[in-house]
């Protein structure tokens, strides 16, 4: 998870203090948050393949954004009665 913070420009402590959720992190970028949420929801709704991808912008501490690709998959694992999703992102900025 450390690289996540480094790539955002925030320290782990800063990020955790400022953003109690991923929704809070994307507060100024609602359209991008909606794309991510839709991607994850698509995974859970699929009968086969249970995987989805999306390109979106990721806010940075300096006020800019980086373009990322999110690849989400349902792992097949169940924790406390809930299916587990794994999402990996790659920076696709030019």
C-alpha cells in the first residue's frame, strides 16, 4: 500500500487523516469516483469472468491528476459473508 501513498503525493499519515474513505479522496472528482464504483459493481454482477477494467483520473496532492487503469476481479474468497474484490491500478499517464 505504500506505493499508493507515494504515487498520490501524500504520506500515509496525511492520507489517512484527510481521507477516511476512497469516496472522500475523490470528493472533488465525483465523475471519476462514479467510474470506479461502476467498475467494481460490474464485477459483482457478472456471472462469469467476474472482472472489469476502467480508465480514470486519480487526484494528486499537487492538485493535478494522473490517468490510471483499474483492473478489478472477484477473488472467490468470502470474508464475514462478503465476497472479496481485488483492484489493481496502473499509471497510464503519458
